[in-house]
C-alpha cells in the first residue's frame, strides 16, 4: 500500500485554475479575464520602464548574493512603510512601526495571520468581507485564526452594503480582528467612500476591533498612491493600531518576484523592538529570509526621486487604461448592444476588477462557447480587455444574458 494512497485529489484554485483552463483552450478568440494581472493594450504582460531601469542599476552595481536579514532589505522595508503610511505619519516618526519584508502580499498576510494567532491578546477571530479574495479564507485558517464574515456587497445595488457592514461589525465580539481591503476591493471593485471610511473608523474604535489592512493595489485603484492609502493613513491618524499587508505585485508589476511587506504599528520604539523580535521568530522557521532581487528593484525605485516619479506615472497609466476599458465596456453594453440589465457598475467600480453580476451558469457558457475565461463569481480582470477584444467580449456577454 503506497504511503500516499489516502491523499484525495483537491480542486483547482478558483483563480489560478482559470489560467490553466485558458492555456488549454487553443481557440484564437480566447480571452483570459481570470487572474488579476495587468496586461497592456496588446494583451501582453507589462514590465514597467522604472523596473527595467532599476534592474540596469542593480546589475551594474554587481551586488553579492548574501542572505538578507530575516526581516529583509532594510531600505526596502523602511521605504515600503513610508509609501503606505506617508512621510509624516506619527508612528513612523516615533520609529514605532515594525516592518518585515514578505513573500509578496500573500506572504505578508500569512505572517500577519501567524503573528496574530500567537500574540493577539483578544478574540482570535478574523472577520473578512463577503465576498473577499478567495485565498484569504484558507490563508487565515491555516494561520490558526477562526474566519467569519461581514456583509460587504449589495447584489441589488451592485454596490457597498454599508448598513450590513456596519451592523455585522457592531455585532462582532469586542476585540475581534477585521480584515479591510485598503483600496480596489477584490473581487467587487467597490470601495467605501472617504466619509464611509471615517464612519468605519469610528465604530471599529468603539467596538475595539483590530484593523488588518490588505493593501495589494496601492496606486492601482485611483492612479494615486497617496489617495489609495487614505483609509490606512486615516485610521492611523485616528489612533488605531493596525496590521498592514502590502504587495508590489500589481503596482510595480513584480508578480513573480514576490515583493511585499507586513507591518504593525506599536506604542513606541521599545515596543516596536519587541514586536520586531517576535516577527523574526515567526519568519525564521517559515522561510528564514526573503529573496533579494525584487526587494532591490522596489527599493531602487522607492529611494530614487526620479525613478519614483516615473513609476508613479506608469502606475497612473495602468490605472487609466483600466478606467478607459470600463468606460468603453459600459458604452458597448448599454448603448451599442443595449444589453438587458443595468451596467453602470462596470464604470463606477474601481481597481483591477469588475464584478459583472454574471452568474455561474453564464460564466461557464462564456468559457465553453465564447472561450472567455473569468472566475465563477462573475469577476473579470479589466486589464485582460483591450481595443481588439472588448467588442467580442461585450457581444458575448450580450448573447449570454439574453
Ligand atoms: C486582495 C489581495 N490581497 C493579496 C493578494 C496577493 O497577491 P500577491 O502579492 O501576488 O501574493 C491579491 C492577489 N490576487 C490576484 C492575483 C492572483 C492571486 O489570486 O494570487 C487575483 O485575485 O487575481 C489580492 O487580490
């Protein structure tokens, strides 16, 4: 009897499995709207110019391949915190933010989950939005936290269910952890307004909930890294202690380089040092220390004003192309094809994704009949659309909903 005879076949990943199905489809009309990865107007992955320039400098510097410290490249973690919290954030000026480099956003969330499971002194339950990024659930469960949900999306208005969100979080046990998407909510593309964020900050404080921000798209939502960090900076300015996971996969196009950071705001420098020591104790047995190259790229960009400027321009360019695709798709569905249903949400949603409202059956038909691939919750990665395929996409959606 084989050692592994009891191992069951597991299901394909709901997001990454879509790319596998797309690759297996050889029809020239195929479109991949599954994975949230930017594609340019020619449907090609995009390596930013700022990244290419940073890599030229790095190779010219002839760096060695020595281990990084457990918490990663010091310049990178400090610059990542500055990007997120802002140059004038109080805890940053008090040297009270504990930061570690991570294996991109997923790794940051995982370190955060493990740290909270081990050290968080209150309820080890994390409330995540319904719906949320699929990987949040197994990731936090595997970290040892109990996962519960708070209402987030209103199918009727295809918008934020703010009243439901508020009620669920106000009914959560005091001291519960609450996961908040800082901007560009995945999969709905629906974000709270700045005044709603202020409300949320108030009742999160009232109920003594612990905010864990997932900021995987800073700069990618509105095109401004400052604007997209509003919620994080507002909460910190209101005195909340937060956890934050950052990803540079999308806004720097460093997907496969796995560049991210996890941070915790603390009371002061002495406490930050204690927290930092415990972050190291979590990371060391997990993967010991993080990869070099991506952190050097990100740090080269973040620490050089000229490259930083160029990078911000490119992030805005990516965000603008997506916003342009939203506008175009809306016009096609509502004006050209007069597709049944209300489609303004395609325009009003923000970030990488549009939550189309297509049901599972329609998603399956689009894959099988039109060779168009999206996740089964009706989410499409807008960056997969471009001038050459957007009409075909709109026409196929029109046929699928009629
Ligand atoms: C909200 C969120 N948080 C964290 C991550 C982690 O990304 P990374 O930095 O690469 O570890 C992603 C990526 N999610 C998109 C990319 C593919 C994936 O699922 O992973 C997606 O939802 O398509 C998110 O959408």
